[in-house]
C-alpha cells in the first residue's frame, strides 16, 4: 500500500483528490495538511511514501516545505501538484529535489500512474510540461525573465506576489527582514522592476501567478 500525504490549502481540492485516490487500488491517503508547516511536522513524526504538494499556500508554501521534507528523509518522495505550469517554475521545482510535477488539470488515471511511478523510484513530469522544458532548451531568447532567479528568490517572489509582508516572510523562512529585503531588491534589479506591484504584474504576465487567488 502506497501511503500518501495530501497537502493543499483548499478543502474542496483535497476532498476531490482524496476521493479519487480512495478509489485507486494500492493507494492510501494517510493524512491531509493545509499548510507546508503541517506537512513538515507530519513527516517529522511519520513516513509517508509520497507527498502530493501544492505550492501556493499560506506560510512557508510548498517549495520550502518540499526542501525541508527532503532534508528530513530522502525516502519520502514529493510530487508537486500545481496550477503553475510556465517554466522556469517546473525546472526550479525539480532542481530542489521533487520527484514529480503534475498540473491540477492532470487526468485522474495519470495522477495514479505518477504516484506509482515515483514510488518505484522513477521521476514523473506531466508530458506536456516535460516537452515544454525540453523545447525551452532551444528557445533561450524567449525564456521567462524569472529563469534568472535562484530557488530562494523564486520562493520569496511567490510569497511577495501573494501579498505577504516582509516581516511575515522572514518569520516563516527563519531569515532576518534585512536578508529578505536583500533578496527582494536583488530580484527587482534582475527583473528590471521597481516595486512589489510591478513584480506582481510581471509574474501575472509570465504565468507565474494564479490570478484566481488574488
């Protein structure tokens, strides 16, 4: 039986995925979490085989939670399940150690297939996203400006664009406000923006932000 931890801040999303997985042979949703913090805490005390992880959540979010869980136990495999499909996001996610990347429009059977593949030691990326990542290797002139951001900068960018304050980000990431602002202004310089509003508009333009959550 494959033990799955389901992490998403939307109750309806978790309920729908749980019903889907409950109908699948050999898969058991052992716990649901609505924040990255709760997911990390659960993994400290238990050992699920797979974590289905949303990214854009309150608190530390899915990226930081993924890194923490992988550091806790490399045996726990994380599959990102998100609406964010534009590169460099999938590339950055896989670089931090995720074992899979699925979109929330993934057909039910494919999600089950991905869980079983990752449990067997494979990596799984939604075929359309995998193709996009491969083609982007040949389309450097048109790549997203966000490709120049480090993993930490991308994480902080997502927190800023969903309206979180610097002081709250510093608490959640256990970094000083000065350090967060250093990352922030470095991002502004790399992306040629002047403030958080311009950063948010750029993120929307390049598909890095789900406008339904604004």
